[in-house]
C-alpha cells in the first residue's frame, strides 16, 4: 500500500509542476484586453486634446494681440511682425509665437483694427476653423 501512496503523491507533484506558468493563449488574451483598454482611452482623450490646443491657441493669440496693440500705440507707422515684437521687447521671447500646430500667427492691422489669426487644426487660412 505505501507504493500507491508514493505514486499518487508523485503524480500530484508532477501535475503541479506541469501547471505552473501561463499558456500562450492566456498571455494573448491579457494583451488583447490591454489593447482594448488603451484604444478606449485614446478614443476618449483625442477630442480633449484638440479642445486644449484650441484654448491654448486662443490664449496665445490674445497675448500677441495685446503686444501688437502696445506696439501700434508707440509706433503708429504700421503693423509689426512677430520678430519685431520680440526684438523690441513688446513680446517676451519665452512666449509662444506660433499656434498649437506650430503654424505662425498672422497679424493684420487694418483701419485701426488689430486681428491675430491662427490657421487652426486644418493648417489653412481663410477656412471656418481659423482662430482669432
């Protein structure tokens, strides 16, 4: 009788050793679940990222417009470029001089009206997504 007990015990130990670790299928299932979660997060965050870029660009355009207004008040000769504003210290050099899509702002000074325009997400001026 002791022999059967030993063989039964040996079989249990052998089964445990065989069951340790994970199978390839289990690993693939876990990776698939992680990929689905990451995809869902990306879909949820992308619209928020675009909204943040638009808000940031509006803020930068307002700061640039304020600098242009100061420049025009001191120098009524014309409309400055961004480089002139920075070089003459109307605009801090640490301030962004391009929009959130790295497109330079367009400055327009017509009939006393100062407008700073960003091309917006489509990167083309004179379209409906331009930011002022």
